[in-house]
């Protein structure tokens, strides 16, 4: 008995649109970042190189998206690189050049009156520098530097999201709460790692050594003992003294306006290295991190005690006019 042929009916399944509004998109990047940053290889303290790279890339993307999401709350035209040329059609199509991260921060502070400190701004800039190193140049960055820099930005973003972007809605509130709980838990893990590492550093650098312990330009922890071959006890970054002096001024104190000069002690006696600029003015040390009025040689560790904060226009004048007036007993020659 023949069977009737039953025609096959192809069921057309429409693919749903991928909809990631800015806040949801930023939190998705943030979740991905923290998952990469806390991934651990078997029996290894730190994430694999690939996890560190994508952790930084996604954290920077999250920062950019969330900052611009807050700009959009203020007015959608502020997201454009040139708000004067903004059109709603291009905005809705996503067809425009947007402002930079630093530009977004400036607009949030100046127009939206959002409080973003200079310290946070610098932390975000350092994260951007790390992202660029990974993305374009293939530079290596110590894992602890990456985690320390990331923890600063993560802590800011959590407060920023809660204060500036969280608007409860039925379709997103539960997802938001779940995501933020996961992010906070991971931030706690990173903070614990940093705290554990710093406890080891504090046990090594204590007492009088704190007077010669400066902030590491790489990881921003007070963990570099100057006066010998400087190396950060936290992130293990190492420098020649002259290179540390230059990097410290560039990344910690600000532009070099003549506050790095040759050291008189290094130029005398057996040292014969006085032509190198290793004496740095306006240095803060671990014994009193709030006081940046010290002058310290990163080569020999000699302390040049000064009472006033002066930026020198000419290093040669500074050297001739400000000889050392006081040294600690262990620095006497």
C-alpha cells in the first residue's frame, strides 16, 4: 500500500538580536575581566599569560563602556568625539567616533559633576598603558603589577556603577545583583593576594629601612629599597638606579622640572658615579608616605634633608646650592 508523501516543512527560526545596552555590556566585560584575572593554573599562584592579557583588555573595555554609559545618561551627544557634530541618527546606528577614555573622564567631572579623583584618573591611565603594551607591542608585565593596577580600577568601577549607573528594573535587577556579587567576591580575592604579598614585604622592610623605601613606579606599592641594586619586593621589577630615578619622577612625582640631579656623595670618594642623575627631590618614603619633602639618592641611599618644596629650573644650580645638610648615622662616610 503506497504511502502519501508528506512534504517537509522547514521551520524558520529567527535569530534574536544581540542586545547589549551600555551598562549590561560594561558589566559583561567586567565579569569576563575578573574571571581572567583570577584564573589560576594548576599549582601556580598567578593566571596564565593569556588570562592576564584578556583580563586587562576586558577591564579596560569595561571602563570605557561604563564611563561612556554615564555620559549617555547626561546626554547622548557627549559620547561623540565632537558633540557639536552629533546626530541622533548616527548615535542610534553606532556610526560615529567616540570620545577617548580620558575625554570621558574630563566631561564627567566638568559637565556631569561626577567625582573622579586624580588618583583614579591616573590608575585608569596606567591600566590603559598596560593594555597598549599587551595589544600593540607584546611587552611583558609582571603579574603582580597587572593585578595591583587592576584592583585599583575594579574598586573604582564597583562604586561608580552603584552610585552612577544602577537603576533597578524588572528585567535586569536580579542579573545585576548576581553579577555585582561575583565581581565583589573576585575583587576580594585580588585584594587578599595583594595584602598577603605586602605582609611579606612589610616583614622584610621594617624599622630604619622604611626611611629608604619608596613607592614602586610599576605597582604603586611602597616596596623599593634604594641604596643598592633597587628591586621592588612586591612585583620584583628591577632597575639601574639612574633608570629608577627617571621612572620615579615620570610616573610618581610628575614631570622632571629639575628635581633629578647628580649626588654629591656618589661623585666623591670611591664611588665615581657622580655624573649619573640619581638624587631625587620630592620623594615620599614608607615611614611617612604623606610627606614628599625628602631628597634621596637612589644610588647610595644618602638622605638630603630639606625644609621647603622647590622645583628647580636648572639641575646644575640645584646641585651647587643645595649640598646635603644631614645624613643618618649609617650613611656617614
